[in-house]
C-alpha cells in the first residue's frame, strides 16, 4: 500500500481543543452540542469566525475547536481564543458553559448520548462497553512535515517525549465519583480501544505503509484515519499529530504543550537531530508512570535505562530546545512549561479544589453530584472562561 503524504510547510501548526458543555450550577454534562453548532452556523456569530471552526465530536456533550494552518503557536492560540469567544455566548444561551479536562469527574459514562455520525456508530458497534466509557477530552497538536521521509523520525521523537507531554497535561484524577489515584484516568480508558494507545514505531515510511496495509487487509481498519494512536502521521494533511494530552482548561497550558511539540518535531525533521527508538517495554512503562504519577513521575530517558524525574528532564530539554524555539517564534510559550511545573499540574490542583470543598473518596465513590466534584467542574470551567475572555496575547 502506498500512502500519499500531502505537501505541508515545515513546522506549521494546527490545534484541536475538545470542550465539554456543562451546566454552570450543577456541573453536569449537557448534550446540546448539535444545538450550539447549529446556532453558530445560523447566527451573526458564524460570520465572525473567519479562521478555524467548531465541530461536533463523539459525545453529544462535546464541541471541538479547530484552527486553520498556523505559522506560530501564538497565531494558533489567537485563533482558539477568537473561536471560543464566539462559542461561549451561544453555549450560554443553551444553558451551558465550556469545560476541558481529561475527563468529567462524576458523569455516568454509560448514559452519555453518542453522536449519530456514521463513523462513531461504527466504532461503538465494535467496541461496545469500552466504547461507552469514552467520557474523555483531549488537546491535539498537528505539526507540518515537509518531507515524508522524516515523518517517522518525528513520530518516534514524540513517542520518546510522550510521558513529558502527558505529565504536563494530566487532568483526570477522578472517575465516576471516586479518586482513582492516577493523574490521568483518561489515558488508561482511551487505550482500551482497538488501534488506540501508543503507536508502533518504524525507522522508514515504508514500514508504516506496510503496517497500514496489514491492518486494512485483516479488517482491523478501513482507512488510515482509524489508527487512533497517541502519536501518528496524518498523510492527508502532511502532518504528525500529538494526541497524548489530557484536556486543558487554559490557553496558556495549551500553548506550553503546543510549543514543546512544535520544537520537538522541528528538531527531528528540520535540524536532523538523531532520534533513538527505545525498547517498547520502556516506552510503555513511561506512559504508565506519567498517567499514574504525573509531574512526580520518574521516567526512563534513553535506551540504556537511565532514569530522571520528568520535571528535571523537562527543565534540561527547555534549555536544549530554546534555540529551536527562537527559530519558530515560540520562546515565550515554551517557557510556560516551567510555569505548569511550578504550579504543580492540574490533577494536583483539582484535588486541592476538592479537598477544600469536602474531599472525595479514594474508592467506592457514589456516582452523584458530590459537592466537591461539582466545584472541581465549576473551577475548571471558570478557568477556561477567564482564559478565553481575557486573552490578549
């Protein structure tokens, strides 16, 4: 199978931000995405969304904000802010506020309605109970790769840094009313679906093509887009896509991971930095550690098995990548990575919010609107609205 890789300017960006719609008082999910999108398309707000767009997603409670092709992280954040500023009043007219974290802390997953789109119906028919658990939200970053033969190097580079990106974004410690003990419950849920989770790694594009051919021949997928790996090449766009991150509530947080992603891809594709393919047992362990411990994770940093606290490795990598960030115009946004580290990460923040509101059980929690978890949702929603409405980068 030959996969055509579209022409794409090197290191350009596209950002995708999944947001739930929640009741501002109760924190409960609101399945009104179709109404919100229809209203956006039929009111004056639609005329003002010049670049970027809003789409539906797997769940009826979710909208996704998608940018156009951007030259810089700053441009992408401006587009997300502009689009979100148009969505907020329309969502409010339908009784909903915006919310983005890795999961919803007390929703009953089996009762959340799924979009009627054919591709989602097909996935649900195949995945059954696990498919109905996907009350999860993420942020995706596309980076343009000018030469197809460098796409696998970019994917392999992102695989090595997937624990860093996950640790920075981990924001789903609660699930159906209980504290899971993890920083990213979303990570463990999403990888239960077929063709989700960590990608297979290849040195050459031909290896990726053979993998897709085999999956297609055996009926695992009908199209390369059904490879929903955490990190993947997207041939039709000429990009590599980073999908490992939990949902993030602020534009600053999105900017930090977008800048880190852009720098890593540029370093591997344009600067020709050598990329080590670590053993899969190291890569899998790193992902689990980041999901479990977040910014406190001790990760494996090379094929020799050397280990380092993820925050220490991030600090060193920011220094190493600063000249790359200067080339790309994202030095400020790359610096925001340190701000996330200093603040301790979103999962820890959620637990602090919950503790102040009365606390959440570690296990055996009842699926109900626990006041502490309602406050977690409302706090995250406030952070999103503040970030968007006050954005003036």
